[in-house]
C-alpha cells in the first residue's frame, strides 16, 4: 500500500479513522522540547546542535509521516526540512512564513498561526517520507511538539 500525501489526506478527512486501532499499520511517535531534568521550562531542549547555530528538532529514520508540528516562542528564525537522507533541504523558509498559512501547500485550515491556535503555531498537513525526515531551526527560544506516524516495515 502506497503511503503518499493523498493517502494521509484521505484518512485525515475521514473522522471514523480516528477511532480505529490498527497496530500493524505503524506506531505514533511524539517528540518535544521537554526538559530532560523535568524542570519548569520545556523549551530549548533539542536533539543536537549543528553548524552555524542550527538546532535539530527531530531526526526520524525510516518511512513515516509527520502528522503534527506545533511550536511556540520566537518565530523570527529560519526553518529547514530535509527528506530521505538528502543534504539539501526540501523546504527552506522562515518559521513565521511556514506557519503563516500562506505558504503553499502549508495553508489554512491545516496550518494555523498564533491567533487561530492558542498562541502557538501548528501544522496538521501530513508530510510523508520514505527514508527519514530531519527538521532544523536557527531559533533558541523555542517550544516544540512533533508527531510522527512511523510505518512498520512491510506495511
């Protein structure tokens, strides 16, 4: 079964899919900027830092789909999204532009800016990938939640 953008959008449009438990289709993984010491601030905790102040927010391996990407904090930095082991970002923009709802295909109602999203910013646009997905940002005052539907090998 091919898991492309159309497949994920079809499921997103079908409310009955929300109540299905289909463990053979994959698993949901959530990443966040949670304080690893369980302190009072859950921002600025990233997987790692790379050159020129880039912070790696998520780095998924294998097939899957980014199903939710939520942020709060400073939105004046840059954002890069890499797919399938590429050294060149497939998406390179600012955080503000990405979550503005005006950058195709990241548009309303699947992408919401602060006034529409409880003062955070969120994208529900499914972003499928085959071999992996890495998201980087150049901001330091940043809170993150990201959900991935990881595909189980053979599905």
